[in-house]
C-alpha cells in the first residue's frame, strides 16, 4: 500500500461517495476505486460496504481508517521537519564559548543574531576548551568559540578576530602614570591570574617572557588565582595586585572612574586569535555563515 492509497480510503470514509472522494483527491473515480480495492486485497478484508447509493465503513474498516489518518499525520510531520531542514535559520543553534569570551560576546551577539535570523534562537553554554571540544564532537553543541591554537579530526576551525591584552591595575598604582607597560615589568609583581584549566591563563604566561625563562615556577611572580575575570577585576579594584585581561573584558559597568585603570602593553602587544569551530558534517552551513558574520560585527563593538 502507498500513502496515496491511504489518502484514498481516508477521504472516501469522510465523503462516503466515490465521485466526491475522487474529486478531492484530483483523480478519476475508477482510479480511486482501483486504489481502494488494492488495499482491501492486500489486507484481505473489506474496508467499505458498498451499495448502489451509499458507502460505509465496516467495523474493521473504521479501525484501519483511523490508523491511516495517524500515518498521514506523521507523514506531514516529516514534511514539516524537512522544511525546517531547508530553512537552516529556523531552528535553535547550540553555541558554546570559553569563559573568557562568552560573558563579553554573548550580550552583543544575541541581539545581533535576533536581527539577522529572528527564527534562530541561541542555546548558549560557557565552559573550558576541552569540555566544549568534547561536546562539539558528541553533537551536544553545534559550534564553539575558542582561542587558537585549536584543532581536531573532522572539525573545522575558522579565525574570527585578533584581540589584544591590556593591563588592569588599581587607580593609585604607580603605573597609572604610564602610557604603556612592557610585559617584562610584570616580574616581581602580584599577578592575578585565572586558575589551571583556563587557556587564557596559559596565554598570559606565554606573553610574559620572564616567567617562561624561570620555568614557570612562580619565582618571579606572586600569583593569586581566581575562577573568573570578574573576580579578578574586583581583586584589582581592592588593591590586591595587577592583572592582564583580554580587551573585550577590560571595561566594566561596576566601577566608577578612578577605581581601576587600564594600560596597553608596549609593542609588540600580546594578543590572542578568537576562532569558531564546528563539525565538518554539520548540515546547517548557512547557520554557521550567519553566526560568523554576526560575531565579526560584534567584534567591531567590543574591541
């Protein structure tokens, strides 16, 4: 039996007339009649009682027609799902970002995407790079925003923008009178860093050559670790030490002027490259393109 033949018996059950049912199905009456008889022969039962002036369902025919309605309804659901697949911007997109990007990018990205793709809401998550990578590979996330270097089998990584690092210091710190800070000058200072597992911590230490020369054993720094950049900002404001933040995280609504100061590094300025990664097999290429475009637009506002 075919879906077309199932539609014949459903419409015939509703119209109770071969001619009217044929008109609704846009076929000839003999074609519809042959289709109904084919199903009855295949099933080995009569679905309809036929007389000269009427057509009515048999008891077993009522059960069969009800089930045929459900099959046709599910078929329509499949068609609707296919339409969603064709319109790649009509379903949620699951996007993850590392902790040092998400809080500063998402407030700009969500309204930007709402304008470009209003029917594509974002499911968002913030996590460590290695966790985001595993969720991407497992299909729990569709795309992730990370810092390079980043690579894995069957994953595409595309650079989005470069972001410079800045020094955050208490307003009364002697460096507040300076125009720029050399990375070597962080030696011997109380440096507030993110804890182990944050790739930004590694990037900051990479940008501080004195620390590298001493094997990263902390001999040139008094390190105070924190779980988030916002906590680090508060500790700087309290006068505990200085820190290095990505430029997008530098400005904060929490403190009035005169509490913390921002100074750039002297050239060559340390920086990171922010990238987006997705599975090669991900079928919604247009959704990725729109996401990339939106992120790059937002970068103009946060950098």
